[in-house]
C-alpha cells in the first residue's frame, strides 16, 4: 500500500523520547482535576511544541463539580497531599503499628475523592463488614473493614454514610496478578463524606485479624482543591482545503498508570514528532486535512472540547478520530494483545478496514518481535465513545490492550511498557492519521483493502455461528444477514457511493424486527442532549435500581458496554426487539435475555429512553 508510509513512520518514531515521556508522566498523580494533572499537562504542552505541533494551548476548566457540558459535570478539584493509615493493636497508639499504608510511598493506597479528615487526623475503631451483614450501629465514628462481597454491593457507600462511618478499608479492587501484590483503584463519589484506603490481600488479612482483636486505626487525609481541569491541544496544519482528523489520549489516572494511559499520551507525542519528521523529509507527505491532537481528563476532556465546538464559531468536528488508550503493554507480561476497537456499526464507515490494514502492516514490519493484534467490536470504555453518540456521529477507532491484568492497580508501572509495542502504536496512529488526512488511499487500493476485509468479516461471522452452535437458528441467520448488509454498504462506500446510499444498504428494506431493522413494536427514542453519559443516566435512576445496576457493573463491566450499545441504537424508528437484536449482532454474541431486559428496563426507567 504505497500511499500509507508505514515503514518511513516506523523509522521516524523517536522511541527513546517516547519511553522517556512514559516514565516522566508515570511520576505524576494525575487525578482528573489535580495539581499533578496540571503539571503533566504542562510537560505535554512543552513536548508537543518540541514535536512540531503548532497552536499548542492548555485550556483550563473550572473543577467545581457543576454541570458544564450537557449532562457531563466538571470534575471536583482533588489532590491528596497526605493520605496515611496506621493500625495499632489497641487504644495505645504509641505501640508499634500492625499495619501502615501511605499513599506517598505506595500509589493507589488512597481512594480517589476521599474526604479529608479533621486537622491532625482521626483515631477510630475498626469494624468488620462482610457481604452478608448490613451495617449496624457500631459503625458510627468507626472505619469499616470491607470484604470483597460487601464492596461490590451497590448500596454500600450510602449505607456506610448513613451509619456514620468515617471511612473504609478494603482489598476488593486487587487485580490478582500472580507475580506481585499491589493495591487496586478505589473511586468514591466526588462529594463523598468518607475516606477510603486500598490494601493488598496480605495487608487486608492482617488488618482484618487486628480488627478482630480490637485494633484501632489512625487516619490522616489532607486535600488541595485549587487545581483546574486542563486540556492540551496542538495541530499539524493541513493545506486548508479539508477538515480535521483528531487524535486523543486521556491524560488522567493516579500514578504510575504507565500503560493507562501514560502510554497513549506518549504515543501521541511520538506520532506528532514522526509525522513532523516525515513531512520535513518529503514535502509531498503534506495533507489536505489538519491533524489535531488532544490530551485531557478521560471523557470529560473530550466532552468539554465537543461542547465548545457545538457553540457558534466553535470550529468543525473531526472527519474521523483515533483514540489511544493503553497502547504500550508488554504482551508477555500483561497477557493482552494489541486490539483495534471498531466504531459501532450504526453508521457505515471505512475507518475499521483502514485502521486494521494499517495495524496489520505495522505488525508485519515488526514481526521480528513477538506480539499479536486482533479486532474488537465497539465496547465504549474510553473517549472514543463520545463520538459514537448519534448527536456527534463521527467515526472513531481505538487502539488498546484492554485485557491488561495490571490495569487500574499500582502494578501498572513503566517496566510493564514495551518499547516495541509503543513504536507499533505510535507508528500505527501516525500512519492512519496520515492516510485519513490525505483523503484516503487510491480507489484501487481502497477497494482491494475493503474487499479483503469484507470477506474476512463473512468468514468470521460463520465461524462465530459454528462456535456458538447457532447454525440454522434465528440468531445465526440474523447475524449472517447483518454482516452481509453492512459489508455491502462498505463495498459501496469504497466504490464511491454516497453515504445515504450506503446507509440504506446497511439498514435493509425489510420490516422484520428479528434482523435488527424496524419492527412492529413501539419505536424507542433517545431523551438526552449531547453525547451519551451513562454516569448521569445511572444517577437518574431510583436508588434501588441504581444499586442493582451498580452491583452488576462492578461484577462485570461489560454490562456497561451492553447498556451503551443499546442506548445509541434507539433511533426513533426501531422497536425494543430490533434494538436488542442489532446490539447482539454488533457485539457478535447473543445476549442473555434476562440481563438485557434489566438493562433496557433501566434505560426506560431513567427516562433517557422512551417508547413512542
């Protein structure tokens, strides 16, 4: 594919600089509106200018927790200055401690948005809490020692607050990595009256045993609330005849969070440098479309940008978006392949075939190093999800390693980042941005790429049906029809057909709800403004339903993905059965009817969806 300069971009990636960016970013506590994030944003802005970007800016948004961008609330400014927990064997706090946890020494120890303690800290009894025991009166003025079964109960935090607890300690988020023990991430509500600490399983066992013997806890949490929410941006200009291609990487998360997402941030800086080098070396590699880069808080940074662009004179939305989130994983250590997460199949787009072709080229060119890649249906766990909403409707693809076993834990350290994988991600992002900014490959090349991709999709669908034992069933036939219609739409786009014609091919002409097309039931439509915000949707639910869904999502976050996929397919033309069927085909798996019914009912109960 001569019009995608994969090899030259691979050579242009400043690998050592990219790895240095990962290491530097990993030293900052990058909460969504914190002093650490502001420092990281300043570092990124300097590096972006050095990489060759122009119009580099750092926009700062008030971090006051109020609704600012449709249903999206600004984050609450929160920087932990002190976060220490010391457990003593009895009321004599001068005795040698049984356990000591300090966020300054052990990242992820303190729960995000922990409430500050009174000046000087507090001393409180420890009270055990298991999944089978509702909080009792003994929690007033105490610190709850919470086991995993109790932690996933959706109503836990409200119960602890109502009972008068001061805080909680748990090992529930621990990732279970077999070569080390590191605490996992806890996130409390921004207005929490509780503080929280996360321990390893060994630390929690010692804490629980001490609690049974009457131990007391000494906790001290101090917080700074002066930071804003920064968003960094910069651009490689086009020739002025086209729009913009966007690349994004979220900048937030507690330290070290090397792969999630210092890796994506560093890869974008490397992509900017590589594209600048290639352009300087060959003026013919310029582009019609500008390539714009964004770094900010996950979800909220992009919500702020999109909201600004929606205002008069705010500027254009992107022609396409590439999101890099968790792209540097050492595949042997993290046990997660490189994944290309596709856009949802709600609007026909050639972005997935192009992205997968580019990634395949990159892996072929680096085959001397181990590692694999695979495609994934749209799941929507990162910034690209905002662009899938029908109100935005811009094709967006994500590069990621979603199965990283160290994710959201203190074990996500720079030694888990592979330089080869970082070069791959950087070059793939740069190459895809280049081909999109240049208007795409030639018609001949594009047709060949799309034809091969469509044949692969047909074969993969047949293999899925056989593997699931669904050959000859309604679901198996429905999936085959779904894939046939969508591949026909993409072939039409590759041949130059208008978008409206491709959409008609993808949607089909039948009224059979079993195929995901308009059915005979009541149409389901959306009742929200701006990009879909599931956090706000869950907040609109009655407490009992919200707690139930919270527990389901805590047990399996893919429930959140199903919820998102159901909601964005409510287009006011299809009924509930059609939306559910189309979602299952898009995810390439049958959905459990009972669970899906609960999720759909919750969308209706929240008022975010309605049946006409």
